[in-house]
C-alpha cells in the first residue's frame, strides 16, 4: 500500500505517470505542479490538428456542432468560440454542497493531466491557466452534485472551468501551504456560507487577476475538452484509496491490540496458514498483526490456556481485513489507469492512427467514443464501499467482545469501567459504532442505477461520482469505528496485569492513543476522545508511531 512522501518537489504532469500519492501531495499538501515539456509538445500538436479540422469546414462533433441530442445542429465558423463559452455556462448546473479545497485541487490536477496526454485539442494556454491556478491557490467554487459519470463529470467540471473565462467564483487562498508544511487531514464539508480562515471568495475575473491571469476566450473544442471526462470521480477515488489504506493499517493495529488485551492468540496469523490460502491481502494483514504483537508478554502468558479457539472477529481477522485489502488493491489498479487516461470526447488523433472513416481532414481525425463512461471506476468503488462496511462490522464485533459482560474475558469489567452501574464506561461509543455501521450499510450501489438523459442520446450512465462520494462517506465512518476499537482496546489494557508487558508494536499503538486520550477513570463525554483517535488515523500519526516502533511500515 502506498504512502505519500513529504518533499516539496513539484509534481510533473506528463499524462502518463500521475500516482495516487501525487494526487494527495497536490490536493492536501499544496505541492506545486509543472507540465513536462514532451507533454507540452503533444498538447501543441493536438491543437494544430484541431485547427486543421476547423479550416476544413467539415462537420465534426465537438468542434462545430451542437452537443448531446443537439449533435445535428451545425454551428457557423464565426460562432464556434461562442459555442464553447456557452457550453461552460449551460453545464454549470450543479447542486448540493461545494467541493472542499482538496476535492477541487484533485479535480483540477487530474483534468490537467488528462489534457497533457495530447488528445484533447486544447491550446497550451488553457493548461497553463489551470496549472497557475493550482500553484497560486485559486480554487473555483464547484457544486458537488450533477455528475452522472457519463459524459463524464460534466457539471462539476463546468463549474471548475467557468473561472477560466472570468466567470463563476473562486476561493483565493493566500500563502498556499507548500508540501513541506505537512499534509492536511481530509477536508470536512463546509456549512452554507462558511469560509476557511485566510480564504477570500472572489468573482472569477478577480480571482484570475489575483494570480496575474487574464480570462480566456475559448477556441474550438476547448469547452468540451474541459468538461468531458471522469476527473471528479478519479480525483475522489484517488483520495479515497489513500484514506482507505490508512484506515486498513489502523484496523490491523486495532485488531492486534484487541487480540492482545482480550488474551487472544496470534496463532491464526501464522505464515503457514496464509501460505496454504495465498491471498495477498490476507497474508499482509496477518503479517501486520504478527509484527505488532511480536514479543508480547501478554500473549505469551496464556499460550497454553484451555481456550482452543478465539471468536471469528479475532481468529478471522486476516481473512476479513485481507479481503478488504484485495478489494482496495483492485480499486487502486483502476485509479492508476484512469489517472493517466484520455477520458474526454471526442478525442483528436493523427489520421494514420484511426479508422479511415473517422471524421476529420486528411491529416487529423476527431473520433467520438465513450472513454468518459465511469463504469470501470463505479463498479470497483461500490465493491470497496461494501467491503469497507464489513471492515466496520468486524471492528464493531471486537468492540462488543471487550465491553459485553456476557462475552468479555474475566479480567475485564463490564463496559471497561471499574464501577459498573454507577458508571457506564464505554457503553455508548459502541452505540455510535453501530449507528455508523448502519449508515454504511444504507449507501447502496449507485452503479446499478441508470437514468437516461439528453433526449435519450445518453441512455446509459454510470453514476460513478455518486459511488465516489459514497466511498468517501463510508471511509470516514469506518475510520471512526476503528477509532472506537482503538479507544476501547487502550482502555482494556488498563485492566491487564501490569507485570506483563505489551509488544513494542502494540505498546506504540497504546501510547499513541494515550497521548491524545487519558484513561477513563470516571465517566466523561467521549465524543472528543473518539474524534482525537480518529484524527490519529486520518493524519497518519498512528502509521508513524507504528513505523518508529517496528523499524518498518505496516503494509
């Protein structure tokens, strides 16, 4: 599983090599962006092909025709530029909350990288404006809802692109943090009208002026190239992959500490068991638990006890966590491809690269296709949302085994408080975990839905952006459920024989929790405790503590 570094080097876009980690670096750490020179040449060549087609005066979709159901309407040459401006205005019809800064930055970054492949036909100045906006902290106000995941993420991309022509609005962030300042935690939704500190909202033309830019007058094909693609979906998916992988490592850590303090055995994580059922994710989670519990006197103290087997939530941890890992790896694979794909429509090719019947001149062709359809991401996003829900389910069951007087070990008091009855201890955090689990289960599978639009021309859509938003919500909830397990496991550790030592790995996890949450000696509101531990996971602090203790990163 990948983890971004902390250097402040520019992320260089070439349309071929953008990674999840680089999306995180730009979106959350403000890493600067540059465009590779060979990619610039590809952009220039692609634009020259569009100019040839315009000069030929042949009817070509996306260049001199209407869009969607209006494809048969021919646009006079003198009004082609007006067509592109109108496209942005008409398609900026989103609704719902505004995208967070990190989401806008991921959207803009992935759009630039797609344009840099050299099949979209935009001028180099369009790419440069987007790059400057990223580097100068000019973040368009983008409504989050409106995408159907085909023809790409039209409405959100239109809101993003309006600022390029001096319209719409943008949040101008003075003194944008550089990558060396550290990663921002995942952004929260802002309330209506709320502004982040140090951010000024300006009309599009004034926001551009703050970065020394003039509004663009879009040329042929550019409006459509800016809004037709899967960049909202893939940007959100890239951030989600990073966050899910952190949550998975935290879940392994929580499970290891729970196993230890409930006097469970780590025998189920033995390499021999994994070798005869060699799923990669299962083996990785098993290795993590073994590393974290290696050298635990607590585990050794009951090695020859009468208990033959642990409950499934502990014994089957490698199998359940591992299956989630494999699902996430499947999503990461698709995201890696999509980040470096040309997903708008139509695409501009040299004539020799395509079927001779394709539209265009003798030297260039504009070919309509369906690369904007989000199905390759939508299916896997839905799959991951379901898998994550089961990760929350198994974590909640381990919480129950620590709290429930009918299930817990004799050394643990009911609900992990010394004076049960007078005190409720951690009874209610489990309720919170159960409520979050129910919300995860309610998300559904957006990719199985379909609503035809555009007069039936776009008769099958992917709902991929809806799936991406669902995964983002699910991972936030799962992270909180894992935080509840960490909170309870650290509290359960208070009731283990103090003469027995934790393993170095589990001790690091316990210490990380105790640095932000004191032991529960008497009842207190626990919502801030849960939030503090969830922040350990989201910020990467828990990863860093385990890495320092083990001398290597968890997988």
